[in-house]
């Protein structure tokens, strides 16, 4: 198989690369005061594994993702465009730190951009909770 026939998943180095990039990325996310509130009380290992599975499924990794959809897992989070841009900045830094070539990093980032409209909200009233006791999650911007 030549390079033009390979999936993005194969080109970046498969699951080992995704796992390592997500480890770097979530180190940054969990340390950032504008993103950490969205993850408080969550199991980081589970989040990293789900993100890796989801990315692999989107990159042609022949993985069937069985987790929540981007909308359903972010519906109670007031994620603004600024939050999303910050997320992309941290992911771009993580890809660069791991050594993913720029062209492949841009393709990886474009996959995430495709889901922005499902999770970015312009007003907190767009958030939805599943239960009366569930809170809308917000986070301060820098």
C-alpha cells in the first residue's frame, strides 16, 4: 500500500500515536483553568481512551466507536468558540510536541473542527441537562 492509499490513522502512526498525543493533550487540558471545570469529577483514563477511540474511528482506524455522540456528551457544557479555539491550540501544541508532521496535524485538527457546530454554543440557554439535579458546566475564559 502506498502513502496515498493509507488512512490518516495509519499515516500518523496508529493507536500508539493517538494515545501519546492524547496523554500530552489532556495533561494540558487538566492543567488549564478554562478547560478543567468541564472535566472535574471525570475519570481521566476513561476520557483519554474514549477520545482515542473516537479519533481512531474518524481517521479510518477501523474502530467502531460506541461512546456518546459529540452532542450528547457536551450538551450540558457551555462551550464557547473561545473554549473550542483554546482546545484546538492545546491539541496543536500536543501534536507538535509529539512530532506529528504539520500536514497530518492539520488534517487531525480539521476532523475536530467538523464537530464544532455540535458542541459550541453562543448562549448558555442552548445547554441541556438530562436530569433536574444535573448542573450546566461553565468555565471562565482567560
